[in-house]
C-alpha cells in the first residue's frame, strides 16, 4: 500500500478540511482528535509546572521562586493534571474513538452532546487558564476549607468555575458511553463478547455520572461561601470545615478510578493483542472493573484519618479500603497469567503494558500502606502519598495512555510510528519515572511533608535524585511528541490490522471511514479470539 | 442488508444516522435522560446531605428559621407545580396521538404554571430580602434565636436549594419555549415526539425535587416542641 | 552530606508503626518480585518466534482465581487489624498523661504548659511520660506532625482535636505543619525537645510565671464571668464548681459531657447548649477572647472541679476590666 492510496480513499480525516468541518463535527473520531490535541496541551502545561516544582526543590532554601509562586505552581500542576488531563485522558480520546467501533456502532448515541462535552472542557480550561494568567490560585488542587473560602486571596472562584464546567464535560461523556454500550451494540455483540476496554469505560461512565455532580455542588457551596460569606464550611460562622473534605473526597476518591479504570481497559487490550491470547479470567477482569466502581464510592473517608473524624469512622473506612484493593490485584494477576504460553511481542505498546503492570503493582501495594491506619497517620500529607498516587496516576494511567496511543496510532492516522525511537522513549519514561518517584517514598517515610517550598537540609540528597530523574522523564515525554508528529507525514503506511489484533476496530481500514462500518458487523466470535483475526481490508 | 442501505440514506429526526431503527433511537434518548436525572439526583443529593448534617447540628435554629417562611405561599406554589406536571403529562399524551394543537395548548399551560411558580418564588425571595434574611446582607438578622451563624446556614441552604431548583425551572421554561416553537414548525408527529417525552421526564423530576424541598424547608418546625 | 534513609524512632508508638511497615514492605517486595519475575520469565520464554503463530488456548482456572483472591484478602485483613490496633492506641491517651495545649495559626505553633510556660514553635517535654495534646486553630486547618514520634493530627478551627505520644529518647525532633495552610506553610515548623525528667523540671522552673489556671482565673475576673457564674450557684448562670468532667442536663432535654469542647463552645457560642433551668442570657465571647484565653479559662475551670473556687485576689482591677470588656 502506498501513500497515494491513503489520500485517494475517503476517510474521517480527509472528509472535509475546513476549520468548520472540525469545530462543528459530530464524528466521534474527529472529536477524539480534538480532545487529543487539547489534553496534550494541558499535559504539556502541567508538565511545565511540574518541572518548575522539581527545579525549586533542588535546594532546601526555597530560593528559585517565592513561596507564593511555589504554592501556585503545585496547585495549578494538580488542577491541570487531574481535571484537564487525567480525567479526560483515556475515555475522551481513545474511549471516544474506539468504544463505538469496538461494539460495532457508527457513532456514539449522542454525537452532538459529545461535541458539547468537548466545548465544555475547552470552556472550563479557559476559566482555569484565565485564573492562571490573572495571578494564579494557591489553595492546592484539593481546595480545603476554610483556607479556600476565607483566607486565600487568589483566583479561587475562576478556577472552581473552570472545574465545575469541565465536570459537566466528564458527566456527558460518561452518560454518552453508558447509553451507547446499552443501546448501540452490533447484532451478536453480547455483554461478555465486549472487549474489556469497553467494560472499563462503562464502569468509568457510572462513576462519572454518580460522582461528578457531588463535586459540582461542593464547588457551588465554596463559591457561595466565598462570595456571600455564609457559614457552610467556616467554623467562625457555625460551619464545619471537615464537611468539605467529606464532600470533596466523595467525588475525588472515585475520580481516582475515573483516571485509572480506562487505563486498565487499555492494558487488557494491549496484553491480549501482544501475547495473542484471550485475557485470562475475562469475566473476573470485567467484573472487577464494576466492583472497583461500586466499592470506590465507599472509601472516601480514608483521606480523613487524621482530620478528627471519629475513631470508628476511621476503622470502617480502612476496612472498606482493603476491599477495593482486591479487584485491582485480581486484574494484575490475570494480566500476568495471560502471558503464560502466549506469543509475546515486544512492540512498544507491550513495553508500556509491562511498565504499567510493574508500576501499578508498586502503586497499588503502597496503597495498602496508606490504607493501614497506623501507618497512614505517619505518612499522610507527606511525600509518601505523593509517590503513591504518582505511581498510580503517572506510572499507571499515563503509561497506559501512551501505550494506547502507540497501539492505536496506526488506526487513528494510517501511519506507523518509528519503532526504535518509541522503544527508546518508553525506556526513558520507565527509568525516569522510577528515579523521580521512588526516592519520594523514602522522603515521605522520613517525614518530608507535601507542599513544602523550603525543607530541612537532610532531605536534599533525595530531592536532587528525584529532580534528576524528572529530567530523564521529561526527555521521555518530549520524544513521542516529536516522533509522533513526524510520523504523521513520514511514517510508513499502516495496514488495517498491523498487530493482528481482534477488536472490531481493526476490521475497518486505517484511518476508518466517517461512519466506521460500511456494513454493520454481526458478531459471532468471543472477545479476543485469535483464530478469527480481522483480515487486512482491501482498499479500492 | 437493511443496515447497509440505511447508512447511505438521508437521516431524519426520528432516525439519526448512527441508529438502525427509530425505536433504538427513542430507547437511547430515554435512557440518556434517565441517566442525566440520576446525575441530577446526586447533584441535589450533595445539598440534601449538607442540609441533613446542619439540621441535626442545629435543630432548634432550623425550626425557628423554617417558621419564618411563608407556608401558605409555599403550599400554593406546590399546587401550581403539581398542576404543571399534570398539563405536561397531557402534552406528552397529545404528542403520542400526534395532535399538534393540543400539544401546543398543554405546553403553553405548563409554561404559564411554571412562570407563576417562578414569579411567586421571586416574590418570596424579595420578602426574605426585605426581612434581612438573606445571607450576605450586612443587616442579616433572624429573630427568635441568638445563634445567627447557624441561622445564616439555614438561609444559605434555603437560597442555594430553592435557587438551584429555580434555575432548573428556568431551564425547563426554555425547553418548553423551544418545544412550542418546534411543534408549531411541525417537527413532531405521532411517530416522533421523543423531545416532548423526555422533556416531560425532566419537568416531573424538577417537580419531585420541589416535593422534597417544600417539607424540608417550610414544614420542619411542625413536629418540634414549641 | 546527610542522607538519612529511615526516620528516628523516638516514641513508644514509633517502633510499633515501623514493625507494621516492615511487614508491609516484606509483602510488597514479595508480590512485586513475583509479578516482575513472572513477567520477565513469560516474556522471554514465550516470546513470539514466528509472525503467524497462534498460541494454544489456556483455560481460565477457577481455582487459581479463588486462590489469588483469597490469599491477598487474608493478607489485607492482617494489615487492617494490625494498623487498626495501632490506631486505637494512638487515639486513646493514657489517663496519667500530662496536658499541653496547642494553638495553630498562620504560620506558627503556640504551645502552653499547664505550669504556665508558653512556647512558640518549640515544645519541651520529658521522656518516659505520656503527653496529651489538645489542639485548635485560630484560622485554617493545620496538622501537628512529629515524624520521629510517627504522630500526626489535624488541627481544626472551631473544635478541639487531641493526640498523644510518649517520647522514649532525649533529643531534638522536627515539628512540621503537615496540612497545607497558605503562603508560609513550609515555615510553620519547629522543634520538639525531649528531655530527661530532671532536665525538664529544671526547664520548667527556669521561667517562673503564673500557671495556666492562674491566668485563667484572672481572665475569669477580667471578662466579668464571675458576676454571673457565682461559685455558690446564686448567680444568674450555673456555678462552675465541679462542672468539668460532669454530665450536664440541657434545656430542651438531652445531656452533654462537660469536656473541653463543651466549655469552649459555651464560651464562644453560649446559646448552642444551654444548661437546663437557666435562660440563654450569656453573650458570646467570640472575638473577645483568643483561643489561648479559652485554654486558660478551661484550665481554670478544670481546677474548680477539684476544689472550691478561690476568691478573686484583686476585686478592684477585675471590676474595671469588666467594664471595659462590656463597653467595647
């Protein structure tokens, strides 16, 4: 196949070139591309903030930026990365692009709402960026009261409004996915024939729909308190500052699963494709996603072990937190078992999958530390927690995100990425990540509190190590940005199924036509049946 | 193969191009609205949780503050809203039968009731403002209790909850107006009236929220010892 | 170049926390190695040898699924129980603890000993004796964190939180604020000096001042509390003799234990829980008395629980101070 073939055939990318054909598109694939561009920008922005934080922490004195600036840096790093990168990351890009294709649908159930949710993310991001340009916000991404409502004199309202609006983007995406999975499956595509990526996004949709409104209303209350000085959270007026933490974490803990469940879905696809085996224990992996979504709503109180909540609340939340660990463990074991007697390829996406399983294992196991009451009292609000959730969010979600991007790149663009460079950058990311965040476990147990601009000198060596690792990590993140852009024009043309994968998305030409399937497929095979791999599509 | 033929057919309102059958599309729209309403329940749920916590913390203040609200007006408004739900049901029924004139009449009736509700609500809010019961007013004062802080919390919740509810009503009024215009433009028929149907769901939901708000805000002092 | 890799163990609880940590590290290392080695082994042994190979089908083993569900679950239950038992200990200060009051504000720690010593960002304590901290904040949420003691407790405005520890080793230990509290959060740090008991006694006697309860007694007069709260109960407000630690009947039914939180609430928002048989006459002292003042008053009211009230020593001064307090 040649480049000429790519250009002759009408597909979703060359079906209209004008700005309007993109900004008013209802095609889930184009919307996915819009999301991809948007969140890449947010990721870069959050990454710049992270680099400045790491640079500042090279010396204990806090002499690079002022403490006001430092506080704004980590707040904006958190806000951007959590609400504008991690939460939309996998669902809004790969979920949007492939969920309809995987179940044999022409589009999501509500294409206009899908476009609306992209605009909402843009609007929310606009407010957040306005807040940053105007002077920043310094409350931490957690907005704890009464600091955020009464004491901070930064742009809390604009930022909260941005998150509020972006929240509706998330809700609408989740709603769209749930309805699509329920109502749009192709003939024969029963629930247990769906790829696990679809299961994961479905479970994520449930959390988005149930959890996000709670943070929205919490932000409304913060807004009211800040503007009208009413006493919902301010103890001086009879309010309860810890109530905020309950409401906040009621969403924000499940939000962790919004960030990691779709990533787990990606890993299921990668592990299966590159070992040419069905996922070991498919129903267990599928139901563990649902279990995580449900139990995830019952554990928010483990963020409040030292907040002064009652002893018994602490016990209950610790107990329940261990329950949510089990489904994650089941997933890890099943992925590993899938490799057994497989036909394992070392293509870049698989390297990311290996990286994910390893780092997520560490992230998950250290979750057991912070769920143990006695230990959490010591390590909460220290770098131990920072390291733990970066192992899950960056070592987990971002690894899976990049793995997925490489895996589906040929389908999305019709081109292959350069394999050598991709492997190199995967290596940089894995090594850089561990160098950055492993020292932070030690720092945390030593007692280094989080959100410290200056720190006692005995912590310096570990901080320097962490910053050194971050530079390696940064190189690892910059490389794909360059070679992926390069491959858009110069990459070798990919066939319709370069990996020999099984999903319905590989039964369409690359890039897919606007309505995905000329003929809606009838599904007869189980998921991940490698005796029935879609053949290369002959393009006329 | 019908699906193949369909992929190239012109899309209609009743059958958008991503769907195979009109029934599938209607099912999807209805399910979508239900899920949206679940989201709304969680949205109001956060407020109800805050209300519950503070009411159990300051039961007497909440009772005193609640008794300062005008129950008669609240009850009248409840009736108005229930009536509007009834006319909405009738509009949906007219939609099922494809009677455009009846749809328009009942939608307009619903619209009028909705506007009456909002007008009465605005009157009540103004009353609160005049009585200095609005948090944020420098002269805020609630008679009958020394605890002005918790009294403010009650009224903050009162304004936040009724305000949020009213906002949903305003959105509902906008939806009704759109539906009326669309019906006049002959967009709906007995085959396709999904927007009327799911807007009905929304309207009833907003109604139900009020059914919870009314006793919680207006009637809670009734069972407390005086 | 300093490179500590493990924090000092300087309290009774710290060794227990560390033992649980060792257990968790052992479990984690075991499972991490298991997963890593399995991945490496499978990845090499079953590497793709030809482009078209289709591996044989392996059936899902229910037994295996049960095994790797039940074993991790059992392990996590051990972790839960172990962690909870430590937490129980951390949450229950021994009865013979010495009392210290802590007030956090942006961005300093104010610490008060019962004997009257007031410290800022420094805390002197004896080793071998449990120390109970009763803490509140004047503004935002802070968190009292001493890594060497493995102890941390949020300090929340509007309420008292408590924690305790018993130092085992004399030395100088970091005190951090662990809950982000604004611009100078990383400056809200200090030192805990754990001292041999005799050194501590010497330090206590080093700066002779009135005790907390004496300061409280003076404030009690200054704020004209004694005008209404007469010790014999003849005033318009209840007598405070013997009130601390007792159970108080409330107007409108119900009872409350007269602990530190209740006394604090009664000073700052008196109408919240009025004692049965009395009118809600008392004005709020919010804004007129600082959190430290409240602590002094509590310390004084505590002494009333033990013995009858002392007569005010300087009635003249008390009266004039009272008039200024009411005229403000």
